[in-house]
């Protein structure tokens, strides 16, 4: 049976009269005052209450309180035990959550209740709903202008150890044997006693962390062979094959080994490190974590926020830079794939930008065109650099229809042609181009009758972007993207997002999205303090 205490309900008495005027004012001007007045009533209690009966069962904790506690836990980067203590004794939390009752039922929550509510909220993706409601509410209150935004990503890590290849093999085998012994004892007894002794003894796993570099290849082959033998032994047993730990064995074998079949048997060959895919298993304790050659193991989070392009400190102090989109991805995913989902996500919240700044990884021609189709101008450098001392397409003057008006030496083409596949062909005078001092560096190519310049529309667009990047206008616009680095620093410094206490992408996403919502609240309160007259 669910219990809800409407925070909008007016009261006849002031339950905070025991606080002196100075402490009361401090509370009202802190994040707790903003949370109580604007955020608490936005929490999606109706979504959570649908999982409980209205009339039967033991009463739940007050639902606004438990959802608020889950949000505040991520905001302040607290353990479960610390969260219980803060709810029990922190007046700032009581004020923010509008708890006026001194009973244990109001100010105490057990660890199990906290776990259960958080698990339910995670499974039902309430984190996205909480973020949406808070972002929309703050955008209205602080009159946020979403026209100019910036997008960037940062690596985050779940609560897992960094393992080398040997320990990935050994830990996966250990995990499988432990689960097999626990749930399928009759099958466990059929495992070779040498393998059991090697991976389940008291000091077994510690030995694999102390392998000498000179013996690493030999040890890696040994553990790979053991893993292969376990996979082969149980591949025909449906009860074992259905175990998640057995599937991890198969995954590691596929990702790290090549199986060579001969007339007599099958042999294992360990792949070279460069042949291991980036989405390979990094640790059996977190199968969702992957690898990025640029950022390392773990996950990455995409963050898009509004910004104001002014140097006026008074204006900046009173303008809320609101996070409008946050999404957790596997580390192996490319930033290039994150741009359009970010725009669409902000569009659903009615916070879509008109100008979006991002680094070169987001700035492919395909992304620029897709963003343009949605009414968004992407300000991003092009990938790669043109050769020095050469003439590029950007040095030519183009007509609106995509054809060349004239070359850098002011010579117009003699003939213009465009194929069905949007390939342009421009014909220049043979004698004129042959005598031109720039012909060796020019992209035109000599033919039988003319010098030809052939290109696609995409090449022209990229060339024009490269030319624009050299202008002062682009540099002035793009310099505001660097402010995103400060956001990533604040994200980690205030909420500890780069080192989470959770594993698996669903829980990692839940914690990260709530931390982003908390950043919006903290930022909004700073702006609120600047707006309120002294």
C-alpha cells in the first residue's frame, strides 16, 4: 500500500519555527530551498506508485521522500549507509524533502528499502523522467535560451578492477566454477581436479596477478587452453550452457582465441592484442563495460548544455547553463553516432538548439547535413588537415548550383557537367592551365582536350568548411566549446561521476543521469542567489 504526502499541501503551522531567522534564511537560499519549492513536487511519484497497491499490503515509505533520497544520494555521491544517516539527522535534507514529522517512519529508511526502491526506479527508467521534469521546470523558471549549446563526452568507470588478459581468463573461469559448484554440483564434480585446484584454491587468483613478463605468453596460453576445455566439456549440457557465467566463457574464447580444427582435434591459438575487438569483455563483474583506445576501459557519457557567449560577468552570473541531454554509452561507441540522438533528445524536451558546438569527432559531413535538416547548425572542425602548399577545392569560387565560377587565378571553366550520382566535372582550357604557375599544386588533372576538375558535393562542402575554419568568425564562435571541459570537471568534482559505485550499464546510466539532474539543481541555485536582491 503506497503512502504519498502531497508537498503542495498548505499547512496551518510553521514546522521550521525552531530555526533562528539566520539559519532559516540560509536554508531557504541553499539548494535545499530550491529543491523544496520547485523540485520536490516534480518527482514522478505517480509512476512509482503504480507498482504498489492502493489498499493492500504494508504501507510504503512516503514516496516523495524516497525518490528525493535517491536523487540526493547521487547528487552528493554517498554510500547507502551515508544516505541513511543523512536522512536521519541532516536538517538540510529534512527541509529539502519537506519532512516535518520526527518519527522514525518519516526520517529513517532501511538499507533494504533503499535498495528495493532504487532497483525498481532503475528497472523502470525513472531517472530519465526525473531528469526531463527537472530540466523542463528549471528552463521555464530561469528563462533558459536553448539556441546555443555545446556537446562533449567524458569517460566514466564502473566499480570494477582493471584486468589484463591473463586475469580476464582466470577470473572468468573462477566465476564459472564458483557458480557451477553452487548451483550444479553434480556437473562440478566432473571438472578436472587440476583445474579446480588451479582456479578455486585459496591463493589461486593471487598467483595470476604476479606472473613475470617473461612468462606471460606461456601463462596466457595455459589459461586459454583451460578455458577452451571447460567450454568443450559442457557445450552439450543445456543446463550449464544456459548459465550466464558459461556464456562469459564462450564470449572470452571467441574474443581472445582462434580455434584451429585438425583431423585429430581442435587447438587453441591466442589472438594478438591488436586483433581483440574494442567491445570485448573487460571484467566478468561488469560484462557491459568495453574499451576505447582513446579513453580506456569503462563507459562514456554524452553531455549537452546551453551556454551564453558573452564576457559580461553580471550577465553570465544570472544565466543558467542547463544540461539538456545526458546519455550513457559503451566506451567502444563513436562520438559521431551520438550527435543526432542528442539533438532529438533535446527536441523532445523543447530545448533543441539552433547552433551546436562540438569537437571534430562529431563534425562529419553526414552529421552536418543531418543536423541541418533538423534546423541545427553544427559548428565543428573537419577531421584531418589538407596538405601544405596545395590548392584545395575551397580556393575555387562556386556558384549556387554547385558548379565552379572560376579558379584561384580567375579563369572560368569552358564546360560544366553533373552526373546522376552528383559528381561534378569542370573543363578548363588546356593551354591556360598548362601555362599556370599553380598547376602542380592544383587539383585539376590533365586530359586529352581539357584540364578537368572532378568532385562530389560532399567534397565541396568539406572544402568550404575548411576554408571557413581559418576565419576569425569561426574561431570566435568555436572558442566557446572549451567551456564544456569545465562542465565535465564540475560533473566529476561535485558528484563523483567518473568513479561510480555501480556495475552494468543500466545502473551506471541511472546514477549518471541523476547526477546530471543534480548539477542542474546546483547551478540553478547559484543563479537564483545572483538574481535575489541582497
